[in-house]
C-alpha cells in the first residue's frame, strides 16, 4: 500500500506544475499592456481658385477629376461693366496724353495766326468805337444829340477795349507757350490716367483664372452662366505630389517622438500597405481639443497636439482622406 502511494505522486506533481505554468502565462497576457494603435488621415495641399472681381461664368474648361498643368486655363468670366470702365479709362488716357503733348510743344503757327487775327479785329473795333465817341461828343456840344447817346457810345468803347485786351492776352499766351507749372500738371494727369488703365487692365486679366500648380481638380463649384462674387471659390485644385499624414495625439503620447522621427504607417485603402513617414510638424491645437481630467485630484488636463509626417518615398495611389494606422511607440 505504501509503495502504491509513492507511485501515484508523479502525475500529481506534473499536473500542478503545468497548472502553475499556464496560470503564469495567462497572468502575463492579462497584465501586459497591448500596443497602442492610433488612427490618422492623409491630407494634401489644396488651392481654392476665386476671382477678384464680380463676373458671370462664361466658360468652364475642366471637370472634377481632371489633371491640370500649371498655367492651364480653368474658368473664363465676363464683366461688361468692367470692360466699359477700361474703355473709358483708355479714352481719358489718350486725351491726357494729347494735352500733355500740346503743353510741351506749345502752340502751332496756325493757332498763333488765329489769335493774331482775333486781336487785330478787336483792335479795329476799339478804334471804330473811339471815333464814334469823339464824333458824338462834338454833336452833343452843338445840342444835336442827347447826352444819353454819348454815354451809350462811351460804354460800347469800354467794352471794345476790354475785348481787345483779352484778345491781346490770348495772342501773347499763344506766342509765349504754356508755363512750366501747366506742363507738370498735364504730365501728372497723364500719369494718373495711365495708372487707372493699368489697374483696370489687371482686373480684366483676373477674369481669366489659370491654375497656379499642377494637380487634380477636386471640385468644380459653379456652372456656366452663374454670377460669382470676389473671393467666392469656383474651382479647387489638389496637389497629389504634396501629401502628408496627420495625427491628433494627447501630449502624454509624445514622449518618444520629435521632429525628424520616422515610423511606418498602414494604409487600409491600399491593401494595408505599409509606408515610411517622417515627422516634420508638431504643434498644439486649440483649447477646444484639450483632454480634460475626470477626477478632482490625481489627474490633470492634457493638451492635444497635431503631428504631421510626410512619406519618405513617392506612394502611388495615396490620396487625401484615406485613413492611416500606426502602432505608436515604434519610432526611430
């Protein structure tokens, strides 16, 4: 009987050992902290094209999804009011230019001759009025005419003298030319008119919207015939060559990451393809994104940071809006 008890103790010891081993392994799995999986999003440079002036959409040359090159025409607008203002400004510039040229070159010979003829005519009228006054004074001395007739002739003589002086001044101005101050004023008016034309030409050029970058048309917001206002986007272009991934993380997850850190992310939309990325931007977000403590004591607020990382190599098919997954903590 004693020997039988010793013989059955071996399996009991082995069973106890296996039980303890399995219990330890289970405890390790239960106590070990699983790796943190964080989710981010792919983003890219987007440019929203908007006009600087009011206009009606005359033509649209692109559709959603089209590939465009830098400088390619996107939208053509029409503004008859702006074109009319430009035509008026050009006419005013030509008039100012002619006035300035006239000031510089002075009066023509024909103008001088015309002013001379007007002066001679006014002088002849004055002389005739003077002879009339002298004749009527003699008649009045013999009581042949009334004093009123003499006074009327004297007033006519004074008017003729004033007209002669005005004609003489115009003749002298034509001969002497314009003053330097008048020439400078005419030059300033010409420059002002030219600047107005340049300003309106620049605004008219804004009626043709071209792409500032090469990329893909993400959205076409307006259609032909619609009236658009300044600053209202009409077409948006996304640059698929300038993409990055963005993560919004609590600050307690940034202990082992910094500018230049590299890690790998998984893109579900590309068949869980892993791509290497490098951190190039870390910045705190607004107070609205701060993680607030839930306990009155023993805890504190944690700010949320935006972390951006760019792919270290070109990835075909990577587009804005795609989700990316990363096992946080595996950095270099």
